[in-house]
């Protein structure tokens, strides 16, 4: 855990020092272009690899009663047998995290009076689902709000999102709810890995690093808005220059915190295609989600298997009938008597 935190702090420190010694063009222009290129190439390669991966067996995850007899009620969306049901299940999974909502947690109690030993209790655990949903939707809204830096004039939908997000009108500049809630959700997910012994036991550095990196991006963004404030007009000129492939750096007063924020975002783009975060497009290629549960009705045939020449028993007997008859083996058809 501490190693991942130190790496994120080191990235931020290097970006801050680079902005102070005149390397703004490296961290503000070269690094974002490289990050976007690595991100696009990495995502496309992973998707092509997943699309080419064989699916030898039908392994859809079931969450209820499969289609069976007419008088047995089927769970059409948790255990769909049609393509329409698969689409509905995918929408529920992507938009509402349906499988995570059904998450249960098991605890064992020692010296149970009823059994005289250990007793395992399963109970619903909705906190992980709630904060995961909160994180993803807040991240989506923050991502959409940032389009005001990339487009001129600002689309009315982006202005509407900003108005709804900051409807409380707290402070100047006004406080956006999604910024604070995003930080709260990330802190919960981090504390879950730190203080839950079972989760901490199986957690690796690549589990902590994206959390610290996202926290660093959110904290640096909040600092830019409320504390070490950046000039919005100059930031938009700089971002518009990047998007139009005509970067402008001369004459702009970009503070060190903005370079740190941009560097952390670029690091996230580079890291994304090669990490567990790539589950975002990966869920659409998962055979546990995109296959219907109709194995009782339709035989799943792996399209990647090459055609094979099968040697059936009648063909085998036709080939070796005389030898089998001489050996006294039972035959379905006796050999023709030679005249």
C-alpha cells in the first residue's frame, strides 16, 4: 500500500519540479499526447484480443431459475434464455451493477450455542455496491463537466450538468457535489482494502495504485478549483490548443498544481489499458454476461474449433469386418460369404 502511495507522490513531485524548472512543455504537451496514444492503442489491442479469444463452453453466470418447465417461473433477466433478455441483463449490469447488488458477505461465529461450534452466517452487503455506483456515476459526471475545456461554445447539456451538480450554490466558486462525493467514494474503497483483513490479504500493489492515483487526481482537481486556483480562461486556451494539435504554451501562466493534475491524468491514461480498470469495455466481451442461458435448448458449438473427420463405428466395422470376424469379435453385420 505504502509503495503505491509513494509512487503517486513521486509522480506528482516530479511534475511539480518539472513545472518549476521550465519543463512545462514536456509534462503539459508531450506527455498528454503520448498518454492518449498509448491509451487508444492499448484499448484497441485488448478489445481485439478479447474478440479473438475462443469460448469453448457456454458459461453464462446465472442469478435465478433457468428456463425449464412451463409451470416453473423463469428469472428472465437474471437468467435469460433469449438475446433480448441478455441485452436487458447487460444494461442492468452496466448501469446499475446488478451482480454487485446481490453481493453477500459471510462471517463465522465461534462457540455458537445452537451448534456447539462454528456457525457461518451470510448477510447482504450493499455498502460496496452503493459506493461503487457512487464512484462511477460521479466520475462520469466529472468527466462530462470537463468537456467545457475542450469545446467552444460550451454545449447546453454540459451547462445543464454543471447547473444541476452545483445547485446548492455553496461558496465561490460554487461547490460541485460530484467532486466531494467522488473523493468520499474513493476513500471508502481504499479503507475497505486497508481495514478488511480478508481483502487486505489478497490485495496487491496494482490494487492500491489506481486508488491512490484517482485520489491524487481528485485532490489536485479540488485544489485547483478552491485553493491554488488556476486561471480558467488560460487553462481553456491551453486545452483547446492541445485538442486542435496547435499547443500554446508561451504567454500562459499555468501553475504547478495544474501540471501535477495533468500529469496524474496522463499517468492514468497510460496505466488504464494494462490494469484491472479495463473492465469497463471488458464486460461486453465477457461470456459470463453476453451469452444466453439456453444450454438445454441449443448446443453451444465453439466456432474456433477446426472441422474434424470422425470415424464412426459402422465405418470402423466396414473397414475391419473380416479381421474382427476372424478374431471372434461381435459384429452388427456379418461379413459376406465368399463364393
